[in-house]
């Protein structure tokens, strides 16, 4: 056999082997085979380096300042004000007058039996307020409380949706809705001995703070329309306030009461004290309007002005302990000026809570 004759079969075999290798390279790998990395080996200097997370506790403050005549003061800077934490001076990290920062708002509506005659006033004034105050980046929700706590409208930027939900709110008592539940006419929330379940105000504040506002950022406020009476809440007032403080929520209470309701049953109402405590501790205030529709409209206008004329300031506390304790905060801005600011905050814990 000649040399040429012997090379032909050998070349054919080599070509066949090369073709098989090419075909194998084009086939998808078996799903049972482990993936093969084509990345270059990591150089010793590129090995992962351990990192440590440093927690910086930056305290946010949202507050308003008024002069001795009760007028809002809108043009201060950080040299005009000072801040203390547990009576120790702190240094402002930032300080700005802000009137367009997005607002997250919770409106809480008392629909217990004692509000039967004033509910229409609340619905009208509340709807008008929302149509004025909500800007494009704002959002709000509506919650009612009576023998239950109900979410009537979740977060929305639509004043129309909120107004529609508010107008559907009904008086709800242990005796039922509407006239069937009017105190003295088949049910109601007349205070009796024991622990009646009729106006879950503190439960509503706690749930709104924890379930709706806790995860929100920026300016947050809660406006509560109520006579301030709580009956049957599982939550104590201090726990409701603490929930609002942890969520950095400002509470405004519009104290509205049907004086005839309490007069007819030979009793007064003591809601002011509780309402004042909740608002003062969180940097808001209580406005007593009785059952006067004009005063109710003015109360909403005052709240609107205050929410749009706020200062936003931050500081890093000198007390760096992550112990979860409550720290008292005080801000002052010159002689004769009154500052509405939350009374304090809870320090974070090592796990970040």
C-alpha cells in the first residue's frame, strides 16, 4: 500500500473526530452536569473583604414656630434655634424651612354614638380640607373608629376618593348603625360601670401608627376628629403615644362634641386631657371646636397652614448608646417664641429597631 493510500483513511478519521468535537461544543450541556465557569480565576488581591455596617442615628425633627401672638414664623435658620437632648446641647446637622415636602396624612374619624349629630359637619369640613391640602406628591388614608376600627380608604392622592369614603361613614354602636344605634334609642356608648366597648380611640391611634405610618418616610401627620373619650380600647394611652412617637407622627386632635348629647345624659366629657396629651407629646396640638361648624372649618385651616409652614431639622445625638430608651428633645428659637415639636424619640436598639 502506497503512502498516499495510508494517509487518506487517517485524514478521514481526524476530520471525523474534529467534526464530533465541533458538534459536541454546539450541543446544550446536560441538565445533570454542574455549570462550568469560564471566568478567570480570582486573584489573591481580589478576594472578598469583610465589611462592617456602621449604624448612624440621625434624629429627624419636624416643627412649627409661633410668635407671642400665635402667628407662624416662617423664615428662621439654624442660628436662630437650638436643640437639646436630655438637657445636653446638640448641633443641627441640617435645618431648612420647608413648605413643599411631601406629606403623608392619616384622618381618623370618630363614628361612635356620641358623634351622631356632629358627623355631617366632620364629613363636610374634612372633605373640603383634603381637597385643599393634598398636593400631587401627598397621600392620605381614612380610618373610622367606634366599636371597631375600620379602614375606609387606603393610601391615595385622590381627595375625591377620600371624600367619597368619608361621606359613606356611619355611626356604629353596640346597638347597630344609624338611628337604631343612637344612645337612648336602642344602643350606644353611654359610659357605664366596667369596661364598655364603644370608642376605640387609643386602639385606632396605635393601629394607624404601626400598620399604616410606620414604614412611611418624610412628614407624617394624623388628624383625629373626636370628643376625646375612649371606651374599651385594649391599648393604653401611653402605648398609643409611644407608637406615634416611634413612627415620628404628629398628632392633631380636633375636639368636636355634641354638647347636647352629654347634657341630656347629665354628664360632662373629659376628652380634652387625653387629646391634649397625645398632641403635645407628638408635636401637634388640640383644637376645641365644640359643635360649631365655623370653628371646625377654621381648625382645618390652621392645621393646613401649620403643615405647610414647617421646619425640618436633623442632628446626630451625642449619646450614641443603642439602648432603646426614650430621649427627651427640646427646641427653642428665641425669646417669646413657641415651638411645636415632639417631646422625644426612642433610641434604636443594636438590632436596628
